[in-house]
C-alpha cells in the first residue's frame, strides 16, 4: 500500500476514544507477530485517517502521521506494531487473544502477547492522536506519530529503517520518545549491540581413533574460559551509568556421534556502552580473543541519552522520576543517528517482555497516557 492509497473501506477502525487499557486489549487481540502486521497496520491506518488534523503516509506496514500546526518544536512518538512469536507452552497466558486476570475488562492486570512489548505504548500513541484536538484544544507542539513493522527481527527488515530511507524528510524533529516498556520511567539512550563468530578448526577422524584427528569443539575451551572470566564494565555517559555485557550465546559444531569435529563456531553477543562505536567495540572483543579467528556478523550503534536537550529536560521534569539508562538496544539509536535526541518511555515492566506470562497493569497504561498528554499540552 502506497502513501496515496486509501485504506479498505471494509476495515473496522479501532475505537481509539475508549479507555486506553481497553484499547490496548483490542490491539493485542490482533495477532501481529513479525511478518504478520498487515491487519493491525490496516486498523491503525483507518483510525489515523479518521483524524482530519493528521497528514498520514503509509509505507508497507509502517505509518507516519503528522500534525502541521507550524509550532517551533516537533516531537516524535514512535512504536512498533509487531510482537515476538506466541508462546508454545501449554496454558501460557502471554498469548492472543488477551485476557483480564480479574475477568472484568479494564480492571487490574491484562495478559497477552504484546502486553508490555509494546501494544500498551501503541495504544497510548493512538489515544493521544485521537484526543489531542478534543474540545477545541490545540497542542503546544507539533507531533509526528510513527508506527512500524519488523522490529523484533533482524535489523535489515526494520520498518523504521525503511521509513528513514523512503520518507526521511518526514521524520525530522527536536526530540523523540519511543514508547517501549520502561515501568513509566524515562530511560535515556541505549547500549549498542554487536555479534561475532569465533571459529576453531580441527581435523575429522573416527571417534574410535580420536588421536588421528584434532577436536575443534575442545579447542573452543579457551574462548569460553576468557568469556566466563570477563568482568563487565560500567561507563558513565552524560550522567547515566551503562553496564556492558559480553557473552557466548550459541555453540555449533560436530557432524555425527562417531566423528571427531573438525569445526566449531561460538556465537558471541557484546552489549556496549553508547560512548563506543561499533568499530571500537569490535576492537575490544578482538583484543580479548586474540589468537582466535573472530568475524563480526552484525552491529548496531548505541545512543547517548541526550537528556541535556531542553525538550528532553522538560519531559523528564514532567514525568518526575529519576531517569535511568537503557541497557538493551532500541530504536532510539536510529533517531540518534538522525541527530534527534531520544528516550524510551512506556507502560509495563521491560523484564516481562517476551515472557510466556507477559502482562501489564491497566493503570500503568493510563498513567503513561496522562503523563504524555499533560506534557504535550503544557
């Protein structure tokens, strides 16, 4: 679907004027596992195009909706539509459709895939878009709403990355807020992330005559020993402490139960503070694993917190809680690359993201909406 194509008239738009917790449940009930975002994107587009003050552009299953009020400051509110796959554990509550622990819609804890990551944030975006102009109100800032696909998979598929390439001119702004779950606390910037493969090579032989070969799996022992002994460092970046981590995450080697393996690969993930570039992070890993064949397979730069920007400072003051660092990588890094200071702020406990019992408290979603609405209208 292109920017000019109107949505299918048969699509029933979401009721974006209902209670935001109920709206969250309605959004969760539309299965949008990565690669399956079209139905939800259609519903979001229909809701946005019903708001006359917004200029809406669609690219694939990603959308940009902008106010054009001529305000001196523009804020970007962004969130992804997709989720990780549904749980396979029998009886898991973090699935689709959603369910209320109390049995009463809108009361208490809401369970289901995307409850924290990040259908609550998407619901807050839509509720803000729908009510910004209620009662003749006029926002004090211009706002760009961004909804995008394929966040939970490899970066090359990112809908936000595609929007930057195809509609970068519509993504300019003074400050960006990514509504990822943060327990209602501002989390500035994010760590960078990189992946590596360390490979050992041996010589195949029959396991009954092992001395005729060289075991490549045994040869990775020093790699694992160095990683196990590694002590993560913490770096203060613009007033926030970012803790790093460096870990083996997968090992692949061997061909059969009676063959000495001639090759083994250790996959490694390094989460590095935003004061480093991906190349500096790679140099650090290579130094630790000197003597081994190491190849970088993926990398994404982190983002400095940017909390000294006036818009960021005013937002932190409005939220009222002490800002924290974001240890995981998020798309605030993409906005940082565009020169836009960005923070994470959204409802739900990030430690519950992707869990089989993923859930969020209804009041946390309402409080997130209240904080953003209050700040945007100030």
